[in-house]
C-alpha cells in the first residue's frame, strides 16, 4: 500500500459518513472510530473468503495519514493479502470524500489479521485457493 497513489487499488467494501458524535477533543474524527470501520470492512472480506465466522486477531502496520473531518464520506477499500492455514491478512485503505463531495484522499491504511472459526469458536482451516 502506498500513500502517494491517486486512487484505491482494491474494491470498495464500506461507505459511511463521519458524524459529530465521532469526534475527538481536537474536533477531528476519533482514530478508534476509523479503525472500527476498517475492522468491519475487513471482517466482511475475511468472512466471505472463509465462508463463515471470523475474528480479528491482530492489527498490523496501521498508519494514520490525514485526519477525517465531520461530514467526510469514509470509504474503506480492501483485499485479501496473505492466506495461512487458519488466518488471513486483509489489506485495507480508508479514503474520504471531503464534505461528501470532491476528490478522494487516503487517510488511513493497515493490515488486519483474521482467523476463521467453527461454530464452537475454534480455528478452522481456510481454503488457500
């Protein structure tokens, strides 16, 4: 992932509007809110890949590039990176459209690791194909 690229290189997974209730003490959108939106998007991708239940086990290489402002449309893009025996690394980028219109700007990127689970919450193999 490269913060100098002009447009996202992966598929859009989630779009939402940053609201005033999600601000930090500086008036910007709280980083934890952005992280949670990325986690939701990553879970969607991982669940589709695993064809079942998944859980977040790690967040790696998280990078906050620019602040998110109230009224921005947060767009989370992602793709499956690495697939292990029971885990998947999901590469995610968060971009915004300032004030719901205009050009997109990358604001955050990270790699979220999910593990596939069976109905009892035990790790289960993921098809590597």
